[in-house]
C-alpha cells in the first residue's frame, strides 16, 4: 500500500464552449508537468467553461473527452480527474470522471446543481456518492456547489481525501476558502479544491484560490495565478491525526433519504 500521493492541480483559464481547444491546452499543460505525480486534477467543466447552453456542444464530445483523459493518463502514468458536459439518453449531466492510468473510468454526477445559474433546469442531478480507491488512498470527488452542503460530504466512509473541482466566481471566493478548510477539519481528511482563473463569456471572473488543506485545516498549497500546484499527501498524517484525536469516533450516524 502506498504511503503518499503526489498530486498536481491545474489552475487555468478555459475557452468558452470549445472542447477541442481546451483539451489541446490541457495536453500542453500536462506535458509540461516535470515532477513525478500520481494524480492530475482539472477544474469543473474543463472543456467548456460553466455553460448553461450544453446544446451548443456536440454530443460526441463527452466520449472524446473520456478517450482524451485515458490517453493522457496512460502517457503520464497518472490518474486524471475533472468534470465535463456529458450527454446521455437525452439528458445533460455535469459529470466528473476519474480516469486511472490503466484506463479504468469511474464517474460522479454533480449532486447539487447550481440553482442560482439555473443549472438545475438544464442538467440532471446525480444521487450517488463516489469513493475511488487509488494508490492506497480512498478519494471522494465532488463538484463546485456540492461544497456548500456538509451533510452530503460527511465522512461516513472513512475516506482519506475530499476533492472539489470548480468554476467558483471571484465575488464569493471567501466562501470557497472557508468551506474547503471547514470540510478538511470536520472530516479529518485532506481537502483539495481546484478552481479556474480568467473570465467566461457570461462576464464572470474567476481568481483561482485552488488549495490543499490537511486534516487539521492547515494550508499546504494555494495560488491565485494560472499555474500548476504540487502537493504530496501523506497517509501517515491522516492515520496519526485520527488515532490521536479520534474526533470521527464521535460523529453522528445518519442515512440520506
């Protein structure tokens, strides 16, 4: 079992509703990763930006993006995670894919669609939590607005890492910072948040603030610039903190209806 997980967070601007160009841009960024990494994290809707007009995107683009992720994961020998517009059986999803180097694909559909932007009227919400086992770590990936709902994220599965991909706008960035840190502390896990930078076609501005927090809420990496952030997550840190403090032993038990 691996004792550490090396991650790269790709904080970047996105080209509006242009999957081919975004894939090409991220291919270059991935190629420029010089450090050895196990996991590469991309933002929410990394092929289009946070579009509420998914009909502008060819329905075949979802499968093209999965294939691209598989190719990049194989070339880099690292897992890749990010969400994209995905069309299936006449419905649109904000679907997150976790693609391992062996080409295995897991997915999670965003549970909390963003009502303020009307996402709930356009994209079908998911209903199942995803826990991915990778390199000896249990990873729970979620998407953007999910961050505001601690019950959904509550660590009842003893996962090691809670991960959010996002298009979180600048005016509400203080909430992003605060909630990422809170999710790490209350769940005694590493919490990763990857946001975009730049402006989108609707005039929203994004200032990054991608970050990693440890089980005590200590910030390990943070940036407001277009960049690649690197962090190494330690299994020993998780086990040591939980064995010493045992706060998760006192958590409430519940089921979601």
